[in-house]
C-alpha cells in the first residue's frame, strides 16, 4: 500500500509504504532515492503484523522502488503507479510524485 501526502507548497511528499500479509522478519524499501540501500529505509513491524515506514521525497518526479524481504526476496507493490522492466529480467515499481 502507498499513501501520498503532499506538502502545502507541493514541493515534497510524505510517502507511507505499507506491506501486509507477508511472511518476513525484516522488510526494507529500496529505490532511486536511497541508492538501493537495504539499510536506509527499513519498515517497522506493527502490532497487526504489517510493516510500514514513511519517508519524505521531492515531488515532481518518478522513483523506481521495490521491497526486499529478509535480505533475499524481492517484492513489488501492487498499488504502484506503474511498473517498468529492470536489468535483472523482472520489473521495478514506479512511484510518481
């Protein structure tokens, strides 16, 4: 799930990334904004078993991203704005702000 909340000026957007109904101990969101680093944006496990995090990004552009589960399995977000092929033969999610 993706939730977008734009600033009053529209120059930035707080994006909440949420993953539910997955078997994982650790989930991170990796993308263009964090150089695909698994340590930068870890999702926190919530009481209901879902994982989420909120980050602020510049508006007016698109970002590629994916979720990394337990450091080994890649997952996409079904609610992404679109999907594009990547160099690994799979697809990246697109977040359009």
